[in-house]
């Protein structure tokens, strides 16, 4: 069983940030270069993004960073900006996290949950060498 703990208090985030740096650096290293550690830190401290600690059997196992966005027609969605599972943690934990995030999206009135990833091998193979660079693929789940 997992537990997600949102870190709303900026003092707590500041004091605990060193525990997240290794994971953030790994996430950034596997991105398309559209963010930095400084940018992530500033966005978390400003409250634009929210850090959630992931705990399995009361042991720190990773994090998820989310952002609540609202489009011009008033619809909201919860965007999973970053996710990290520590090495040695069962990778299926992330699917449990997605279930928890879906429940959170319902609580805050978001109509969908969104997740971007670079893990889509099919397109990567077909477009490689034809001028295309690997970017993100977005998955969207409607929340009811």
C-alpha cells in the first residue's frame, strides 16, 4: 500500500528538498531539456507546482509533481508534471500513484488527469533518422 503526502508548507519543502534532488536530476536528465532544477525549485516554492512524496510501507519511494490547470472555457485538469520512483521500488507503484492522483483530481473538480512521457518506442523507431527528435507523448484520462 502506498501513501502520497502533498507538501504544501514551503518551509517543509525547503527543509526536505535535498531528498528530492537526486530524483529531480534523473527526471531532468531524461527530459527534452525544457526545465532545470532551479526552474522546478522556483515553481514549487511559488506554489505553481505541488510536490507529493510517495511512501511505500512508510519508506520514501519517490515523488510526483502536479499542476492544476484551467483552460479558457473553465474546465480544469490535473497535470502530472514529473514523476520519479526510486531504484529498487516496484515500478507498479507508479500505477497506484495514478489511481491516487485520479481520486485527487475528482476532489478538486478536475475533469481530466494528464501525464506526459517520453516512453513511446513505436513512434521513436519509425521516425528516428528522419529529422524527428524524441519528445513527449501525452496520456489523458477523463475523471468522473
